[in-house]
């Protein structure tokens, strides 16, 4: 397996500086944030795209994933990661999510990435049923998946606590509605733990759908707050064994966006601990 780190912890640093730091720590890859300040697709100039390519080449880094989940650039006062969601009550507002995701897919192709991740449907509106939210999500996602197929990029849905899809079972319900070969699952180990799944069992259940992993720790309270691996309550031994058991041998990206005050320290500690886990 290959170890990467997400640049969403480096909100206060240019991409080139983040890439240089992560390469020095020892990471083989980076997850690029399709958002400000690194790679907001709507206004990313050709020279900026070339700057990203140059930074990757100079630091001998590969792209593990393009993270199109977060949308800080919109600056929605409710929550800067989730909104606009796929199931916003206002269809014009959710169109912003649709177009952003299409642009992120095209950007991924231009940068040489194989996949992007997106949020799993957003929070339900007051009085909205799960089935209604699922129907809207599937309807909005379908043409974006067609775009992903044309571009040759995987579009990975990432279940998250508090949003429409929280569990592997709920993701599989969406999968029954959408058979696109471009669709897959980004399995976030911490999120699985937060919603009281057994991550190792969930990995086995979703083995055929998993195309990428996020890794972080979570406290024993199961509150959704990303911690440096080893600082929380997750028993990673069975989780790593399950990843090996399903034959997965690709990227695992450490995601520690709460550590924007000192991302290098968090990335270094995580690299040392996760490298030992994987060994």
C-alpha cells in the first residue's frame, strides 16, 4: 500500500510548499484539495495547473486523490465542507455542487489523477425523508458520472456522519440506483468508527466498491473530529488486516484537516505511526 497525505491540512500554505514538506517527511503521494487555496477548479489558470505539476515532479510525488468534498470557496455560513450539497432544497444552489464536481473531474484528468471524492448527499432538510434525499442524490449524480466515464476518472462517494449516507449499507442502497463503472467508494476509516460500524467488517462488506481510503483516528466518544492516528480509540490492527484481506494495494491518504495550525507536526507523527501499522 502507498501512503499519502491530504493538503486540506495546509490551508495556510501554498501547494508547492505543502508538497515540499510532505515529500521531506516521506510521503509518496498527496491528495490535492479541489478548493481554495490550492486548486479551485472554476478559476484555476493553466499556469497554476502547471505549477502543481511542477511541484509534484520536483518532489517526486504522485496524486492519490482529488478531494472535491470541501467547498471553502463558497463560504456557506452553515458549514464550509458540506454546502452546497447534492440535495439542497434549492435546485439552483445544488447546481453549484454539480458543476463544481464536473470541473474537478476534468481537472483530475488534466493533472493525471485517477479519482476524485465527493460528499455523500448532504444533510437532510427538516422533514425530508431518506428515500427522498436518496432519489435526489441519484438523479443529480447520474449525469456527473456520465461525465466521469467520458473523462476516464473515478468519482468516489465518501459516507460521513451527519450527512445523507453515513454507512456502507446506505452507500450500497445508492449503488443499486447507479450502475456506472465510474462510481466507487472512498472508505473513511474514522467516519466508519464514528457511526458505530466495525470498520474491519464494513471493509469486507464493501470490498468490491472501495477504490481509496482515508485514515485518521477518532476519540472513544465517536464524535466526528479527526485525530492523529494513535491519539484516539480506533484499533487499527484489524482494520489494516481487513484491507490486506480484500487485496487492496493502492493509496491510503491520511486526512487531518483540523491540524491547520501545525500541519507538518501532525503529518510527521502520522507518517511515523501509520508506516509502522502498514508494516
